[in-house]
């Protein structure tokens, strides 16, 4: 399952609109390592949401939704390297990709 995500490298740079980011080749200050770390953390969240929470009932989906609540709570007191809107959108995109990949594999 993790092979589905390996090799993807995303770098982002901020623009005026915090919900839209244009991929950049690298960040000159850190060589893109910070963006790679952010993407790895997002992938980890997605794997925990998808594989770590068993079931598809209301309780399971409530547990999955708590990540977004936790991110918003943390964002109130701390500045994230990436905007919250981007992080949330990326988590949802990768959850959909993971779901579709599981459907392809398992039927």
C-alpha cells in the first residue's frame, strides 16, 4: 500500500490565496527537505486515518474527523509551515486516492 505513495515529492510555495499552492522545484534554504517532511507527515496522518481506525460506522468516521478539529485547534496557537487549508485538502485528496487504490486491489 505504501508503494502507491513512494516517489511522490511535493514542494509548495505560498501565494496570496492561502488555499492554492503552486508546486516549486525546491526551496533554496533547505533544499526541499522541509516540504518533504511536511508531505511525509501528511502521508502518515492519512495512513493512520485509513488503516488505523477500523470500521465504517458513525463512531469511526467521528474519530477520523477529529484530525481536522485537532489541526484547527493547533493552528490557533501555532503557525504551520503550510497553510491549514492546504494541509486539510491534501489529507482529503490522499484519503480518496488510498480508498480508490484499496478498491482496485481488493475489489
